[in-house]
């Protein structure tokens, strides 16, 4: 060991990453955009914009994270744990939560 420590930068998912995750989750559940809108309380237009990779407010991100259940907590935000969680959730047919608003 050289005495240095390694730290990971935390970051929010990009709009494109979030959109891909939401669309993948919705399709895994075989939900229409209308069904996801009804479950989440968001408008169909908001679902469409997010899935297209357009920006989503922090409040919209929180809605997705609270209404789609299944979670893990990690010290740092990274794409690897999110991808692993998505794989496990899809194999187990469990609901999934993707958010990064924990402090």
C-alpha cells in the first residue's frame, strides 16, 4: 500500500441513463406508459419525456424511486451497482427503485 485512498465520485444518472432505466423497467413489467403514469402519479407526457432522455426534475426522480419498489443502499452512486440491481430484480421479478437522493 502506498498510503493513498481511493474515493469514488457520486453522481446522478444522466437524463439518457435514467430514461433507459425507466423504459427498461416499464417494459420488463409489461406496463404501458399510461399504466406507469397511473402508478407513479406523473403525466403520460412526463413519462414520455423521461424515456426520451430529456431532463427530469429531482422531484420526478424521487417519484420514480418511491413508487417503484425494490432498493439497495450503497456508499457511493455508481452505474455498476445499479446495473447489478436491475439484473437481479428482473431475474427475481421484483419491483425496482432507482434513486440517488439519500443523504
